[in-house]
C-alpha cells in the first residue's frame, strides 16, 4: 500500500519555533505544528485483540493534557529507527507498550489526526495472531499501564474511565470498529 500523498511545495515554511520534537511554522497566513522526529509526521495506532477476545488499551499520563489518558498502543514511525516501516513500528510499539507480539500486522488506513493544526498522520494497523512475550509498560519514563478489556464490554469500560476523569483518545472508537470491519465497511 502506498502511503504517500501529493503535497504542495509552493510555500517554503517560515519557522517560528524549533524544538527537539516539534516545530511551529507559518505558510502564508496559516500557522501549524510539525513533528521533527520520525518519518514525515507519521505515527501508527495498533488495534490489538488477545486470543481470549480482550482489547488491549494503554493508560499513561500525557503532559500536554495534564491528565491520564486511555489509548490504543501507538508510536512514531522512524523514531530513531533506520528503515522503519508502518508494520515494524506497529510491532515494536505493541511489544514495548503491552508485552504482546503479533504474528501479522495489517495496515488499514492512513490519514491526518488534526489537519488544520499539524502535519501528523496516523496509520491504523490491525495486529493479528497475538502472543504474550513480556510485561509491556513502555520504555524509559513512559509509565504505561496495560488494560486487557473484554471486547464486548470495552465501550462501557471506556465510558466508566471517562466518568472517572480520564481523557479518552477519540480514535479508540474507530479502532474498536476496525476490529470487525475494514475501512470500506466490509467484514475483516
């Protein structure tokens, strides 16, 4: 699957701020944020269901929100890894964050996360044939808690977490739908 898109090169950006991981740019009158690590602002979100039909979620504190979040495993593609692909990034992040590995990774769809603000694009990847290989929890200071939630009760569990004050990544609902369906609506 070709994940490149046609991009306008008419405007070279004016760099307003350059940090270690992000930069703020202006093109004409439009200001936006760009990732400076990884491969073209590309990230991958991993949809993973264990052999006993539990959906894998990760919980972690997110500094920009000042809150704990519930998400699906995810990470940057090409983040200090030469030759990284969507599939290899999905596998790496799944293992690091949850302690599960996949026999197969299917990339389903790639698109922008917040097209008016950032160049970040996310790939939805379905992890299949999972097997437990470790504890997960992330790397360095990520402090990730892994939740394996029965698929049938996952939406209700998420709403309980929301009521408890957790921030929920809205991509969770797309991920839950893509457990059973392909992006075109056909059965997975």
